[in-house]
C-alpha cells in the first residue's frame, strides 16, 4: 500500500491548550480513513493543519513524500487536496453552480483580461468546466437546485453542496469534516453511498470525520482515535475496537457493529 | 416564469442576458442613451456626460468595495492620478489622448495595487483608514511636485481629437464617454460570470473558504485594487479632459465620500446599481438647486437659508436610503420590474 499522507509527531497549541499532542498516523492511497473522537478532541484542528489553516508547533505532514507544512493553503489545494467544512462554508448568495465552479478555481486559467472579455477563451473554459460541474451535480443528485442560491437551501442539501464543491476540484484526497452531522438515518446512508462511490468510481482517497460509530466502522479501512488532543488508537476498525484505551474513552458507547 | 425557455446548451445557459425580453429592454435603454442628444439641450447633455463619467468611477469602486468587499475611501486620489497622468502626458509631453487614456488607467492601477497590499492584513474600518492615507499622500505629492503638476494653479487640458475632428462639442464628448461606459459595463458584467469575478466574490464572502478553494488571497485583493483603480483612473482622465482643468481641490475627500454614496445608494455589488447611484448622486444637487430656486420665488428671503440646507438634505437622503433601502436603487428597480411583470396577474 502506498502512503498518500503521513502525519509525523504533530503538536498544535492554543495558548495553554494542547489541541494536538504528538499525533502520528498515515493514510493509504485509495482508502477511506476516519478520524474519530469526542467533541473538542482535535479532529477539525488536524484537518486545519493538513489544509494549512493552522500551523503546528511541531512535526511534519508529508503528502506523497513531500513535507507540505511550508506551503500556503491555496498551494496545497493545487496539489489536489480538497476539503468540505464542518460548519458549512459555502458562498451563500451564490448559486449552487457558482459554488461548484469555485471548487474548480485552481483548474481554470482565465485571468482578469480573458475573464472580462469573456467571448472566446473564457467562454470556452466556462462551458468546458460547466460540463465537469454537471458531472458532480449528477453524482450528488443536485439537478433541481443548480441555479438556487445556496442560502435558500435546507441544511441537508447545503451539506451535500459543501461536499460537492470539494469534489468539483477532482481531488486526489478529500477531507470531509462531519458531512453527515445532523442527518437522519436514510440521509446518512445516502451520504455513505456517495463516499463509497467517490473511492470506487473516482478513485479519491477519503478522510472522514464522523461521530456515528456504526457508520464509521462500516466505511473505514483505517482510523485514528483522538482524545483531548492525544492519539489513543490507530489501525483497522477491528484493532481499534479492541484497543483498551479506546474502550476506556468510549465507556458507555456501543463499539460493536 | 422562465420555464417555457428550456436552455438547450451550457453556453446559452450562461449568457449575460438569458431572457429575450431582458435583452430587448437593455437594447432599448442603450438606444435611447445614444439618441439623447437629438431631443435635449446642451445643458442636459453636459449633465449626462458627468453621469456617464461618474458611472465609470462608481463601477470601478464597486468592483473593489461592493463585489470584493474591500472598503476604499481613496477614490478621490485615484481620480486625481488618472486626471493628472493624462494632463502631464498630453499637455507637457504632447502625447495623444488615445495613448494617454489607457496609460492614465495603468498608472492609477499600479498605485492602487500598491495601496492594496495592506488589505491582506487590514479589514473593514482599518483598511478604510489605510486607503484614506492614499487620499492624503497622493494629494500631498501633487502639491509637492508642483513643477510637474502646476501646484496650486493646476493644469489645463485639451479635448481629444481624431485627425482633424476634435471632441469639443458637448454631444461628441458625451458619445465618447458613453461608449467607454458601455465597454466598462460589459467588461465588468463579463468579469463576474468567469473565474476572476467569482474569486473576487469568494474573497468578499468567506476568505477562509476562498483559500481552501485555492484562491491566492493577496493576489486577488491586489488585482481587485488594481483593476478597480484602472477603471477609476480612466474615469478621472475623462473628467479632466471634460472640464479641461485639474486642480487639487477637485479631488478632496468629499469626492471619495460621494463615490461611496453612489455605490451605497445604487446597490453594493451591482453594475447597474453603480450606474443608477452615479446618476442619482450627480443629479441630486442639481434637483435640489432647482427646488430651492422654485421655493425662493415664493419666499424671496429664504434663499440663503435654503441654500445652506442643501448639504443637509444630501446627507439626509443618503441616510434614509441606508435605513429604508439598504439594497439600493437596483433593489427598488428589481421590485418594480417584478411588480410590472406580475401585473395584473402572473402569466
Ligand atoms: N482557533 C482556535 N483558537 C483557540 N482554540 C481552538 C481553536 N481551534 C480549536 N481550538 C481548541 O482546540 C480543541 C480542539 O478543537 P477541534 O479541533 O475543533 O475539535 P473537534 O473537531 O474534535 O471537535 C478545542 O479545545 C478547541 O477549543
Ligand atoms: Mg470538529
């Protein structure tokens, strides 16, 4: 198995709070990898370190063998790392289409001259990328709402557009921060299907944060467990479920599938 | 209502004006603007020219402030740079207006871009103060380098010409400004349906998410400043060749506030709103002047009192707008359109 990403001894501090404390794990190419742990464990902070919004105080993050910590967030996106936020961060007044097209920003070339002249190069590019965006729309079944401003959409659909915008990048690695939060069982099942298809049909490596252990254990090839910034478990779902530290942290929770 | 118009392909679906009725309406408005000189006086054409020039500047400012969310109170300075650059190039160096005009835009764009660099760190009010610095630094520089700029005297400019034809009449200069306004309008509308404009909007609404989309924040903010300043600089040069004089007093902080008022009253983040706002703010003092004249006929002694009320009314109108119609004139216009389209019942 090829490691697509390696997290090496990452620590992150906010004043006195250690949001991440010497965390090390790796993600294989072509797998669904999950980060679990109670609220405030540092899961989102980990993704923020990967996408470059937070700068860890120690450690390295390697993507395809290269340390990406010196890179700015927008440069990491160019490498093919996409992200869907936990707190929906869509461009509210813009349509679903425009949000998805923004997901393809790094793949488009028109500068301010070609954009403003439009007819010719920019139009051609817009049409070509519209076709790609329509693939995402079909994939996530957003056909009926493509022209709707996203802030007019119900929460569940916004979550889906958030995932769609990340998918629009045609990423190699997608970071999904609680894409199923607030969804009912059937919506979760639908989203699980989408996640499996991302890997199977589009060959995208998935990093998932999700609280529903049944869903996580069912979907993931490997997972890491964080608790108060510390890594208390890492391995296959089976290994993690048998880990005494994890069992202790999850006392009272159902750990069987 | 548009359900009968099935979009057959993506290119059509992304047209500037997707609906034939809208296309027709725009065409008629543009046609009327071109025919305006046929049925109005020189005085009206002069006002229309000022409106067109103000519209160019307002669109420029709106790109930066309304669309990209970077507040600037330095428009006056950037108009000055456009005006003075063209004045120096044409009057001192004797260059053609047609070369000086784009160069005026370019010089303004470079200075604007430089003043845009702090925008990576500064937001909102803090950025506003930084752009206010632009206002003072530029005006100071104009006074300081009086050998080039004529100092307090200012500079005299000529109207442009092509071959033996000079744009000296009100009507010809009006057409020149109208054509440039049209080009600026089309450029800006296009910009916001392609990559660069979308990135500007993204930077405005969520700069963290914008970065994760791969948008280089500093680059796009500086480009927004430069592009906005380019257009404002063109407006400044057109104004200078219209009034045929540039002096420092023409570009005070008041001018910057007026342009901000134009985009606030017209509608932030709207190209047509910028034009409506520019017309409104340009014509408001004229309309108030008429009203005062009219009232003085009945109250001869009240002239000076009424006159001093003029600025008060100007401020009041803007405040009322901000309170009761924050969407601006463009919002009112859209509401009227919807109302008319549904009247007497929807079809
Ligand atoms: N920007 C920040 N400033 C200060 N503290 C933060 C910041 N981001 C996260 N934290 C802290 O780091 C810890 C982990 O938060 P987070 O990564 O959001 O947890 P999770 O996503 O696992 O619920 C929490 O204690 C949180 O308060
Ligand atoms: Mg979180």
